[in-house]
C-alpha cells in the first residue's frame, strides 16, 4: 500500500473535478465544438474517481466483515458495488434534510474519497501490476478465449462510446434522470406524486443525482454500463470458481451474446446495478461462512434499496441459506436465515422509512396509495403494469417459457424487436448432463425461483435480468459438460464454440448496426449539437424543444401517455404513469368538467405522441385507455383543442375552451 500521502490523491482528484466543473460548466444543448470532448473527458474522469472511491470504501467495509486481504478480482467484485451503495446512501442522507447542492455533493465525494483513499491506493498498485503482467497473460489464453476477450473489448468500446452520447433512453428521460433533476433543483429529496417511480427504492438514482450535481448526465449512462461490465465479470469469475474456466468463459459469452443486454447496458436505467446486487448476494451466500452470509445480506439489502422487486430475491436467498445450513440443524439454519432477512431489511430500509414519514405508505404509491394517489388512479396504473404477458391462466403459465420467445412483443418495452432473452438460455436444461455440484444446483434453484416470482408479477422481460447470470452459467455448464463427455465430445465442442461464438457475432453485428443507426460519434466529437442529435433519436424531443423555445414561461404542457419530460423542463407536465389522461377522464367524463380540471392544474397545452399512444393501447387489458383516447380524439379535441405544433410523431394542442361551469363547449360528432 502507498505511504500515507497516497490516500490524499483521490480526494484531491475529486476536488479538482469540482473546480473544473465550477470554472467550466457543461456545454449547452445547441453548442458544438471542442467543448464536447472536454465534457466527455470530464464524465469519464468523474466515473473513474467515483469507481475508485467506491472500491476503496467498499474494501474498507469488507475488511470489517472478515479476512479480505488480497487485491484480487473476487474482492473487487464484492467491494465496488458495496462502496457504490455507501455513496448512494450518502447522497440520500444529504437530500432528506435539504442539503443537496453542488458543493455538498462535491464535499461528500471528496470525504468518501479520503475515507477509502488508502485502500484505493492499494488497488491502484495492484492494477498497475496487473497491467504489467497483461501481455504474458494474453499469450497464455487459448485461441477461443482470445476471441471471447476481443469480442468483449469491442462490445465494451461500443458501449462506452454510446453511453457518452446525450441521454435518449425512454425511462432515463422519464424518471431515472428527471427525478434526480427535480430533487437537485429543489435542494432536497421529497415526495413527487406526479413522478411515482422517483419515490420508490432508487439507490442507483442517488448516484445519478451525484453526476447531475457535477453537471454530467452522461455519467449515469457510464455508471450503468460499468455495472453491466461488473455483472459480466462476475459470471466469469464465479463460473470459473464453481465449474472451471470453460464454464466461466461459456457463461460470459452467453450473457454478452444476448443483444438486449448490450442495449440496456448503455441506458440510464437502474436494472444492471439491481441485477448485480442480487447476483453478488447469491455468490456471497454460496461462498459459505458467517461473514460471507453477512456480506450477502448487505448486498441483498442494497438490492432492496434499488427495486421493490428484490423482495422476491430476499425470500429465495433466505430459503437457500436455510437449506445450505441444514446440516447444522434446522433451528440454527432457520435462525441464520432469519438473521439474513433482518440484516437485508435494515440495509434496504432507508427509502421505505422516507416514504413512510412523508406519505404514510412505506412502498408509496403501491397498495395503500397516499398523497395524490387514490384507489382509481392506482388501479389504472396497476392495469398497465399487469398488462405485460399473454394471460394469467394455467395454460398461459405453462406456455410462458415458449411465449417469451414466440410472442416477445407482449413482454417487451420500447425495443420489442430485440427485447428478448438469449435463446441459449434454453441450454440450461443440459446442465444435469454435466458435472453437477451443490453450488450450481443452488444457482439452478435460484433461477427457477426467480422465474416463478417474475411470472406472478409484471411480466416485463427486463425484470428477468437478475436471473440472466444464473441462466448463462447453467447453459455454459451444460455446454461444457457436453464438450467434456466421452460420448458427445466432438458434438459438444462444436456446440460450445459454434453457439456461443454465433450469438456473440449476432450481438456484435446488432451493436454495430445500433451504433451506426443512432450515430453517437458526431455529438461526442462536437460535430453536432446535443439538440441536433436528440432531434434524430428522441421522437418527442422536437415538440418539447419547440415548447421550451416558443411558449411563454407561464405555459404548461401536459404530456398525454408520454413521460419523457427531462428535456422539456418546467413547462411540461409529463405522464410517467402513462395513464393520467385516462384517470382524468374517469374522474371527469364530460368535456366541460375536464376542461375545468385542466385549468385548475394551470394546463394551457396538451402534447400527444402517436408512438406512445400505440404502445399504451397495446397494453390495455381493461379497455380504459382506448376509451379515454377515443374520448380525446372524437369529443375533447374537436371542441377544445387546436393544434399549434405538429411533426411526424407529435402534436401540441392549445386549450381554447375557457374554464368555469358557464363555459360553452360545442362537441363535434366524428364523421
């Protein structure tokens, strides 16, 4: 480890970045030129400082849990996400009392860097030593392994370049960036009734808030991509530990060979961090020992702080803990499982406590509603969340694995053409043919259990992500077992290299096409402004830019069935639940009453994007959305809304009916 002055290097870098941003703010939306490269360099530098800080803080925490003395890959994989969780909770601690601003966030990052600085310095030494040994290590990799490593490096480069572009992903613009932006503007973290996703367990969003505090929204995309890289590395490291090098390499290839995995990786979502916490919690649990069980509980707690869906993994991992400790006697095994649940709940509790204090509902707005959320509004939201999938009958559940591939659009979000699990996951069924171990048996039980939990909830493909590593490992173990069997060795090797290599080639091809179609290089190099890039890739953006530029400051645009309000600013009232108009129509089914309700909310304009309407009508099991849309098209719009802006995707209407019960509303019958 470096001498004591080495611990001051990292906090010095944090303060230097703060000074850089204070002296040179991020470029504007319409600015071109070399400032774009400076902003990209700043985002990468901020990411590096944040990851090193998290690695140092996480290692410091690990040393308090047991004998973690080595600077190896396994230690880093546990320490880094643990440290990121500490950083995120620190931002939450600043936000609750209203202390959110640029300088407090800079001081928190610098303070955390000082806290973990000595450990981070040791990691820098280990990293330098690893880089020096890299040429020899590369020569020692078999030919197939080199191809895998080369493919992973190409995918990583494309992902980083993509992530450096201005944020354009739907959920990022809807709430993963919009929520932190609002918190930062208010200086505190409170309830946002009209942005329901920002009120949940959103630990990764706290880290995105740190990036926004430093004036970088691309930091969120880079951090999410880093979590994806850690997830892939975890599959390799633990696959190699539990099944050998072939299982680790095959499992990693299968995971990276899932095209949607690479697409999700460079978006400003939270799913990669969530899946990473869940999978590493499983890995720590399977490593054995009381201290590893405590680490597993802490990581599971951070998963609970990232998504409420982690209640499923909490139950599954508690059952696995009890089963693996049954040799100690069921009383002690159940006691250990209870301790696991308790420590996990404590680690994941801050967001629930915040919601309980502010709304009276620990999982606001679910189940019991709260401020701004009555039963009807919640029912409309739950209709949408339950609309994914093809049905809930026994036959539908039995056909679910097949329908995930045959009818993937019913389970997909906004990229249905590739939002599909890897077909190679089916090869997990070959796992029993190979060398079975108690650890991989537990991985198989977790994968099956998560699928059952997912099937009972909102059947969105993205929510299967925490089980992707398990399916990849099991499929890799099945292929490796086939390749090493006496009877099927030749066929097994062809299948191992052909299938894994083939899916990696498909992913590389799709990643290249996706890269060329979105074109992130021009805005990254300063050859194109952010504004011009966003006009190409975010279909509601031109309308939002027009509203921001042309409408007066007091105007308020309600977005219908579209929640992407990040670039519209205070002029827009987004619809992140994608059912606000449907709820209003249910409350006020007559045009004059609905006009009155809109004026009470100071709404002057309405924005409708046809793509969002088509998406929501495809997820409308009750028919309420269709009824509300028909009401808008055939009754409300002809009487009270006149288009003032229109492009190929989006129309903005101005309200022309006055408020008040005496308003004269003439409803035209549709032809």
